[in-house]
C-alpha cells in the first residue's frame, strides 16, 4: 500500500511568522548600526532568530502528514519531522489545548515543536493551530503529538485501516 499524504488545515500562520520576522529584522538592523560592541552582538543574535523565523515562514507550505504501512510522519519541510510508529499509538482524540506555559513556537495559525498544555503535559506540535480542534496522538511511552489535518475524517480512517485506536 502506498503512503497516504494529508495536508494541514488551511491557515495564515505564515503571516504571523512574517510579521515577527520583520519586527526582529528591524530591531536587528537598528542594533547592528548602533556601533557599540554589545549592541552589535545583540543585533547579530536578533538577525539569527529572524533568519530562522524567515526559514519557518518559507517552509510553511511544506507542512505534511504521511501515513505509511508502519509510521505516521508529521513534517514541516526540512526543519521538523516527527516519526511515530503506528504500533506505538494508543489514542487519537480531538482536543482544545490550553497552553500551560511558553511554547517553543505557538502563534496565530501555527504551532511547532514542544508546547506545555494543561492536563496533558508536553505536546509535540506540527499544526496550523495552537489550541482549537487539534488531534492529539498519544503513544505508549506517554509522548503526545498535535496535528491538524485538513481532511480529519480521511486521516482518522487511514489510521483505523492500520489498526490504530482512533477516538470519536
């Protein structure tokens, strides 16, 4: 059986990334031209963060979920990849996530990397939403993943066909 590809729910998360990138880029440029050693170092740090956020914005259209015979892969271009063995999945439930503390990256329209959620602990996100209608995938070792496939029904059906316990 060929792997099944699922796109994420549409969002404008790339705009959130672009706005923050522009603000950081402006702050970096201001510090780099200030002239003092400390300001230049700070400006370089800001420029690096802005460059990474720009890379995230450019990779936004590359978010995908792939269900194969043995694995579910959630990926965000070359910058993020979660491989989950289907045999390790113990639950798939739709949730509203309440952010417990600062996340690695959660802003309107996008959530990536780890995010602490009330009642769940750390959730590894590869989603176009940080909180509403996120599918939370639980595994045997207690790891949780948050995904937002556009065709949730087909995504759940693909997992069911492979024997994954999928909730309502």
